[in-house]
């Protein structure tokens, strides 16, 4: 991250924490803040900066990533066999263990040295979860829990919107719509998680083409580092098609559902900040 980007994240994190400071201080349980942003928007980095600043203010803070709750590769293989081959790829609703994330959030208020709360960690390089012995432990009740993820807050699409394929992946590999209807149905099961959020912050990208560019730039860095499972441009293009439908849906609908919207330009510079 460049120093300019780092300065922007520091300033943004401070502003967001100022905005919610009173609510966090008054809450009698851990305040749960959802941080939603599409691929490449910088949500994970911002969550880390917010955690560091919150701890400096004296608020014990935990960050939970939706990505860490992906099902293991073996479980997704079973979904691919039993439901649809496209479910082999992680990412879309139905490939996360939402019940586990809900149980972690339910346990966090009671966390202590005697009653540690563990939560999974997903290894994207190996495309599966780390063993439970390596899962992080929460040993004290936090004042703030930041849940970050690409799909946070999204509601299911109307069934009529699923009829026409949105890209070549849907046209060629899901011609009858089985996969996209199943994913949309699974999204209903995510709504109880969204309702746990005391507030939702949305990092709003300009459009889907910019999201693809941002995510492609991230992958180019991984390729340059020879990271395991790094994708070339063609593989990345296909991978992103799994997310296009709901990403476009999120861009169109999430700002109206958010408590705070952070608007970015094409180069991830903050251009607007709106509090609902």
C-alpha cells in the first residue's frame, strides 16, 4: 500500500470510528459493525486499520472475515457433485458456513481465558481451511466486532431477474439457471447474519468494470510473487464471472440499505461519505 493510500485509510478509519464512537461506548454488548465491499475495494485493509485505531482508543476489537468461513474444499466438492459443478469455486452465497459465523458472534460476548472462542481461518493458497488447532482464539469480550466481506447486506434478487444469463459463464455453464437460482435461494439464509449488524458500512465502487480491474491488479501482484494458486488473466476473468451477477446487484441496491456509504473513484480515492 502506498503512503498516500495508507494516509487515506488512516483518515477514513478515524472518521468512521468517530461516527460510531458514541454507539460503541453505550452498547452493553459487543457492537457489531458490518464492512461490505466488492472484490479489490480494500475492505480487509481498512478493517485492519480500524482495529488498530480502535484498540488505541481502548476498545478491544476483533475482525471476522466472511472469507474465513468458506467451506473446506472437500465440502465444496460435495456441493459440486450434488448440486452444481460451479459450486466447486468458493465465493458465492452457499459456499460459506453461515451457521458457524452466527455461533461465533453469539459466543463472543462470553469470551474469556476460561471460555475462549475460536473461529476458522481459510488458506486461499491451499483453497481450504487451516486445521482447527491453528484457528485464532478470542479470550476476552471485545467492545467492537468488525465483520468484513464482499457480500454483506445483499438481499436476494427477484426470481424474474434470474431468467437471462448475465455473462458467458452463466450462458455456457448454467444454461437452465439451476446454479444462479440455488445461490439466490441460499442468500436468504444469510439475512439472519445481516440482522446481527448494529450498522453496515458499504465501500461503493464506481461500477463493475472497475471492480474487475481492481481485483485483476491484486491477482497480478500475486502472480508476480509466484503465489500458490495465483490466476492468469483468463482464469481471473472466468473466476470473476461467478461474482458478477450479485456484484452488480450490490452496486445497485446496497447504498440504500447502508448506514454509511463510502464512495470511491476509479483509483480508490474517497470522493464521498454519506451517513444515513
